[in-house]
């Protein structure tokens, strides 16, 4: 389809023109008479219902009509199903025919809309378009070649609000003014794996000149204020309360303090570039094409004010704000006050830090990637770097941010990484590290190829031991190997998406070959005993142990966890049926279902409506639209939330009820450990599964005391029989 560019009248020649056509001479002949019976100007439709029709390219139809809006989504309860799922859909919403005859020959149109869940869909802006034609035939086969695209860029709505945005006034192309049978079509597409939800209202077609706009539109009712005014208004709110009004706060980014996650990042802002931390934009939405926010950018953030109180500290905050960057580049720049150093200098500076300490200064470290040792997760990946391409493992970039458009880091790339140095110490070993670094690729920067070894020479576990023992102590093989076998034992520890386990050529083969901090593949959260794996990396002779360090793992068959002969001191085999405890991991298993790869992750700290050290009782909406209900049950004390321990505290006989989108096969809960106590709940805890629901009770006969369940993260695995591909979305609020 041909594109017609949106006419933004910014030239000096049109400055000062009225939007009225009354004083503009007509450059066209006016149509008169005829038998055309289409809509005349001005035309307004609040709900885009009457006279609007859908023309679906796929069998499934995404459009639905409400009393005051139309909506399109590929995430529905298809074919009478009891729960929603994703389906590939493609369809057009076609307008009535219009007679665009005017005295001045200028016509403009506008509409209100919202696009939700855009963070789930790569390239989502290409899936929401506007077309126009004079050649549409209602009863004939759909012909895309007669439609021309009007260039228009949608603005995504944050997950937390359904605020309508105005499209702004869009000038009708000249060839479609003073014409008959002009029609519009709103195009919507959703892939099979995910979907946005697009809602449209208040379509207006009228004569006149479109008002130019150089920035994306914000909600029409947003009130423009300064950061200082935001602080003043927020102070008048109750603790934890949000404003009823929507505000547009303009200022400068003074600090960026969070990694990028799901297209969002957090920052502080003020009215001046050196104004300190006045207003916090918490998990603000990155504009399309912007890879990260940067200190010094002038921005406008839009949303509702929140008075966030923790202890004695009060924060003026806008959560999930829409951000318009006014000055300061595209957000991809590194901090201007960062000091340029080499990898060797980074090691020297890090050595002067205390164990576990982070540098006050920010550094730019330039070097070459010498090893990539982790899978990609949440648009991040870990690697080692050095000052030369063969310089070994000098500096570790731990979960570094992949630049926009780069799918993976690759050995040999020359990069500049920016962040604070961290002296990471474990078992007496010191690692010079920058965590969550921003990365600029200087050479070989397409990132399009998988850069970690995925294949090597295929060998058995027995052969791996033979080859390892031929190496010098602590030496690593030059060749890459792929070792296939069964996991025979784990030590119960998982850290940074890595796990230690033993494997052998048979399920009962004992501890033959060690996988030392192997990379757990997404979306798997743990590798149980009995799992058949293929692990790729370099062999190492470590004392009397044959091992592979930081190997990449491919799961061939998932085990059931049986046969672990050496649970750590946190293991417990005396729990109730369906409940198992391994270290700080509690697993709830439905014996009537089989866990597949359709899994959702719940981070308790990300749930909305929680107050630090306050009650956790309530219903929480999960990322796929399912629900978690936290209740006191028969307990004498009600559940609470503590930010310091990153989650819920579920006391004796409190309950967790999971209302799934489909049948739940397994629930895995990551719990807190403090002062050598693993807070994994009572061994008398119970779980019951019914339909799509599961109920966990931290059962204790006395209904008090016992062991708390301090749950930080939860993974819900759905039954394989009910699986469909793709992510799920939160329900509309």
C-alpha cells in the first residue's frame, strides 16, 4: 500500500491561518447535485458503530463494538472457550462513505484512542494504521491495492491506565477533498503470540486546516505543571494516595536509577538540570525508538501523582508515565560525567574497594568481548571483556543491557560499557564487575548471530571425565564440547539464573561430571534431578573434579526431581502431598496435570497496591490476567508485605489462592532466607487443585507460630494440554 504523509503545517507561510475555511478561496470546483447518499460534513461518531463495518482478512475477527467505543484485540475467549488466549488476527474497520465537499477544499479528521499492552508486542506500531480510498466496493473481494496509508504514529498507553489519547488533527490529502465516496479504514493486526488492545472513540471529520503538532499528543485533560508544583500537590495527598487529575510535568532528568525492563525505566527529575531528585518517574515508558533515558534530557511525563511513603521518606511519584523527550537526544547516550578507563584500570580501581562495595564514580570501560556466558533474559546478557581480543576474562559485564536492535552480544565485539564498578567476592574469588551496564558497540555491532557456543564435539559424560583428567589442574580445554547426560544430583542452589548439578550417562549413574554454575535456559527456573540435558562449553580439570563452568544447557527431557540423594540442609521430605521444599524453593504440584513451557512469572514487589509493612490481604492481578488472593484464613495473624525482604510474609494458616487462566500444573515459589533461616512455610502446609484454581495454606494446628512463608517470586506453570503459545495480558482495570 502507498503511503501519504501526514500534513503538519509548520511552515512560516501558514502560521496564523485560522482553522476555519470561511476566508480561504476554493481552489476546486464544488460538486453539485448527483445521487450520492453518503455522509456529509461535519460528521462525528462517538462509538464508530453505525455505518462502520469490519472486513477481516483472517477467519478470526478482532473487532468488537461497545456502547461508546470499538475495540480490537487478538486476546479473547475464542470459539466459546471459558478462558482467553492469543490468536493471529488481521482486520479492517471501514467507515461509511463521505462526501468531502467544502467551500475551501480543506478537510481534517481526528479521533480518540488508546493502545494497551504494547510492551508485549514487538513492532506494535506497524499493527495500527489508517488507510483511505475512493474505490472501496462493499460487496466485492477485499482489494488492499486501492487503499493508501495516511502516516500516523500511535502513542502507547501505560499498563496502569486506560486514558484516551487524541490523534491530533490530521489533514486529509488533497486528492480526497471535494470528492464523493471517501472512506477510511483502521487496520489492526496481532501475531499468534501476543496482542495489543486498540480502542477507538470520537471520530470527527470536518472542514478546516489541521493544527500542527511537533510532539506526540498527551491526554487532553492533562494539567501542565512544574516539578515544584508536583511536589506541592503531592504533599496534600494522603499517604499512598493518587491524584484524581492527570498531570503533565516538565523538567530535566537528573538521575536514571533502574535497568530497562519491558520497555520501561525509572528516573528522577527536577525543574533544572542540577535540581536534584524532586519527582520520581517510576517505571516510565520508553518512547518508541528510544533505547534508554539519559541524565540531562528535558522531558514531559504524563500521569497521575502518587504520594509514596516508606518510613519517614515521602516520594512524589508518577508511575508508568508516558514520556515525551523535548531536548537531549534519543536516550541512547552514556552519562557525560563518566570517566573513560581500560579494563586493566577497572581491575586496579576495583581492587581498592571493600568487598561487595560499588564505586561512587561512573566509568566508561572500552575493550573486547572475550566470552559470553549467559543466555538472554529480559533484553540483557552477561559477558567477559578485556583490553585485547585474546586478553581473557578481565572484567565482567553482568546482565548488560542489549542496545536497541541488537539481538545478542558476540565474542570479538569491541564495546564501551558504562556503569559503576562492583567488587564481587564469592568463596574468596574476586570479580571486577559492572552490573546492568549500558553498552555501545564500537565494532562488529550487528549482534544478529548467536555468539555463545551452542554446538561442540559431542561426547558422553564418561568421555568428558577422561578428557578433563588429561588437562593440567585448573586448565581449560581449547576445544568446545557438547556433553549429553542425565542430572543425577543438585545442591539446591540457584543464583543469577545459574545452577550447579552433577550428571552421568544414566539416571542412576551417580556423580560423574559436574556442571558448575550452568546457565538455566528460559523460561525454566530450575533443573530437577532426572532431567536429560545437553550442555555446551569448555571442559575444566579442577582438582579431582571434571567439570564444565557456565555451560549453556539445552533441556531434552524434563525430570521429576526424584532421586536427589543429597538435599542441602534446607531440604525437607516430610511435607504434605503436593508440597515440596528444596532449599529456599517451595513447589506445589498438581498430580493430575503436566507442567509445560507456558509459564508466567510474578514478582511480588511489582504487584500494585502494596504498602511496606502493611497488610497484604487482597486480590492481586497477575501478568496474564489471572488472580492471586492473599487471605488471613484461620490464622491469628494476617499476611503482611515487607519491601526489605521483597515479598509477602504468609503466617500460620494464611492462604494463597491462585485463580488461573487455565489449569495449573505447578507453582514454584522463591522464598527469603535470613540469618540462616529459610522462610519456606510449615512442613504441614497443604495445597489443593480444582479446575483452574489452586489454594495453598501455610497450615499449622495452633494457627500461630511455626515457619513463615516469605515468598518473593512465583512461577505458575500451566498444564501442557491447555497450552497455547504467547504471553498473556493483564485485564482491563
